[in-house]
């Protein structure tokens, strides 16, 4: 008798058993892993937040904080001056904006914000990271004119001097600032 047909039949049965056996993962029921997903608000329950910019180990980072209403650039800058929350600090976020309580002011116009800082950039009192934090925080606040934040002109007035010509920047999509030239 020829053993080849029996070997083929045995191999065929073994292959069928493997295919019918599945991948080896047994059936499971529902797995409880925490609360249901959240993040998308039901219609009519619009949540508001303000975007603040802090420095992190990999550059400027935006954080969102819940608010009960849209905040003006001045209100957003006041929050920025308070610095990162403990949770934000745990993520490595810091502020390069030096303390300026009551001295950092913002005035809004159509699609623009005038920011008055008591320091100078060229003297090193205010570094580029701090300028980016201030400009991007102001641009992402409630600015009249309906422009996207990347199109809001932020006019920086150094030493709180209104008579000197300010320099204008815009916040880029990644939290960097670029000069606006006319």
C-alpha cells in the first residue's frame, strides 16, 4: 500500500483544523476600561476655552483652558502672566515672559492687537520666546474682525511707548512669530 495518500489526507486534515481553529484569541465580553469617551459637546452646550502659549522642551506649545466666555487679549495675557498650572508644569511647560503684572497691556482693533510691554527686545529684557508667547496668546483671544489667529496683526510697543512706531508680527500655525512687512 502507498503511504502517500494517507500523508496527504493527514496534512489536509491538519491544515483544515488550523484554519477552522481561528487565530487563537478566545471570545471576550465587554471590557470596562474607564468612563465613556468625551470631548465632543452635545449641541447647545458649547464649551469655551482660551489658548495660551508656553515654552516647552520642544518649543512653543499651546494649552487650552476652559472659560465661561470668550476672553479679550488683555484677559488672555493676564492668564499667561500667571504662568502654567501645576499640570502644565508637569508636562515640562514654563513661561519665558518675565513678571509684568499690570504693565503688560493690550488694546484691540479690527483684526489687530496693540501690545504694550515695559521691556525691550534688543536689550535682552524680553526674548524671542516671550514675544512668541505674548503674540500668539493675544492673537488666539477674542479679537474683533473675524480674522483667523494667523492673520491677526500683533503690534508690539516696547517700553510702553505709544508714540514710537511699533513692530508688527503674526502668530504662525506652530506658535512661532513672523514679522509683518508692508
